[in-house]
């Protein structure tokens, strides 16, 4: 998929994590809120019971003639209660009342209530409506069994809502701070480095012209640091590879151009040699046909390579031919006359029909022969070049042997790989690589074989 088709999300990674943190903390706070509200309610009621106990003590201690309706009203008002009753020694005593309590909407005993009951009661209180009355029972003073306070539920409800509201505001504050801290640390620790990685990857892909930039690892030692390190290594390798490819591509173009114009020049040479062939001189008459055939070959070769347009060798077009004829062609192309310093020897025992691509085999033998002649000429200035052939049950061996210095020991294992030639001027190290390629496409092999004086290369063709 094209990377540009991915639209970045509206809320990035850190934003999402911040919202999640906020959500999770809020959830935890709500879970804490329920028991907290229940506890708050319990404390509030306990305070009321304590106030009622004090009021009961006051009324108990006062002389009966001093207890007026006004005092009762004052006492009840101070506790904010409707009535207070107490049970002492099996007798229930109504200590004070303004009027007969109407029906009650709740009845709670704070002495026995567990957490679950308390939470349920809290819900009941918070979601009750209007100004109904509840009765709350608690421990009584002076060895009494219990004390009952009937009171309005509304004040309790209001304070509980206030408490819950404050609690939620505080929770929101805490979770916002935590979320912001998570956001800040995540962006610094993870999101920024990840973004740097992503930016480096995408810019590396786009910067073809102005040299691709490799990420510089920040040196951190965690997983992201390792990722940076690996990315840098990968980008370096890729950069090298791409450079090599660009180099090869331009090389290929150069070769095609050379090939194209070379063919034109060869065609001109061909025309000229056609005209030379009409000169009646006997030497010219002997050499001209060879020259023309050599130029024909060269033009044909250029044309075929250009048409194929690839660095690989063309697939072979095998046909039956006489090996001795091909070897004569090789000799002609090498221009080795009787008086040349190199003697050209042929050892083909019988008429030998071969089924192969003659042009390709000729190029192989020509490459091997040229190497041998070059080696002998530079070393001794003379020598023998021998081409010999032997037929075996399933194959034919053709050897090109010389009496030169032999192949130098160093670089022997890379002999058939491209650009592995010697340092001598004009050496490309391509000749043997081409020969090996040509043999491979024909299903044959090429090898350097041990030989006492000089070098010997053997090509083997399937019969
Ligand atoms: N017959 C030979 N005798 C000595 N050295 C040889 C012979 N053939 C090949 N070599 C060595 O192998 C190298 C590679 O040969 P080749 O692939 O044809 O490349 P090039 O001829 O361009 O150097 C030569 O440079 C030479 O050192
Ligand atoms: Mg060569």
C-alpha cells in the first residue's frame, strides 16, 4: 500500500493513552466513591445520634417542671430532629416530639449496618424525593438499649450530593493530572522516537535524488534504541545496494550505446573490406574473406546483444557442425600465420561432429586462446598453443593448453567470476567469466586443469 494513502489518526498515540488513563482513573474513583459516600453517610448519622444522646441527657437531667414545649422545640431544633425516643430497661420513652410523626420513608440501624447495606441505603437516600422522614437507630447513653431519632431526610441528601460532587471534581482533577503526566512521558519516551523512526523510513524512500539520509541512532539502550540501530544498519545496506544498482543501470545503458555505435562502425569496416576483396593481389585474396567473416561475426554479435537487451548470454541455438572447422575459424580470427611467434597446434583425432551453438563455442575458444597467447607473449615472447579434443561416452572434452607461465596461484578460486583479472593494463577479468557463462547456458562446464608446463583450460560439452 502507498504510505501516503494512510491518513494520520485525529488523536495520536499519546492522546489516546491520555484519554484511556483518564477513563481508567475515573472508573477506579467511581468504584471508590460508593463506599466513600456510604461511609460519609454513616459518619453524618453517627454525629446526629451523638447530638441526640446529648439532648436526651439534657432533658433527662432537667427538673420536670422546667421542661416546657419551648425547651423541647429548642432541643429538637439543635439536633435537627423530629423526635427522639430512647429505650432504657425495657421501657420505651418518647423524650420529645413536636407532633405525631407521619409515615416514615426509611428505617436504619447504624449499629448493625454492614457496608453493602450502607451502600444500598445511600442510594436510597440520594435518589429519594421530597422531604420525607427517616428513623435512625443508634446506641443509647446511660446503659439504654437504643436511641431512635426521627429526622428529615433532605439535609442528609443534600450533604451527600455535595460530598459526591466534590469527590467527583477532585477525581477529575487527579485523573487529569495523571493523564497529562502519562501523555507527557509517553510522548517523550515512545511517541517522539517512534515518529522519528517513521519519518526516517518514509523520507528514506522519497530521497532518491539527493542521497538518502540514514537515521542517526540516539544511543538509548531500550527496544526503541535497538530499532533505531537496526534501521540505521538496514538503511546503510540498502543505500549501498541502491547505489550499486544505479551504477549497474547506467553501466548497462553505456554498454548499449557502445554496442549500438560499434555496430555502425563495424558495418563501415565491412563495406570497406568488401571493396578490398576486389583487389586482385593473392595475399589480399587469401585474407579478405577471413576479414569479412570476422566482421560479419562482430556485427551479428552486436546486433543480437542489442536485440536481447540483457547482460546475460543469449539462449544457445545448437546445430551439428564439424569441430575442426570451428577450430580453423578460431585460428583465422587469431591471425596466427606460419611465421608467428606462437605455434598453433591442433589435436583432434577423428572427424568430430558436435551438437552445440557454434558462435558461442567459438567465443569460448577464442577467449581461452587469447589469454594463452597474451600470457606467452608477455612472459616468453613465444610458445605453443594447443587445442585438443577427446570424445568420451557421454561428453566431449576440448582443451586449450599453452606453454606459458601458467595461471598465477593467487585469485585462482575467483578466476571465473567477473572483474577478477590481474592488475596488468587492459585486463578486465571478464574473458573467463564470459566463457564460463557461455558454457553454462549450453549445459557444459569449464575448468582449469593441472598441467606441468603452462596453463590448460578444459571445456566439457554434453555429447
Ligand atoms: N593461459 C593463461 N596463462 C596464464 N594466466 C592466465 C591464462 N588465462 C587466464 N589467465 C589469468 O587469468 C586472468 C583472468 O583472465 P580473463 O578472465 O580472461 O581476464 P583478462 O584477460 O581481461 O585479464 C588473467 O588476467 C590472467 O592473469
Ligand atoms: Mg582474457
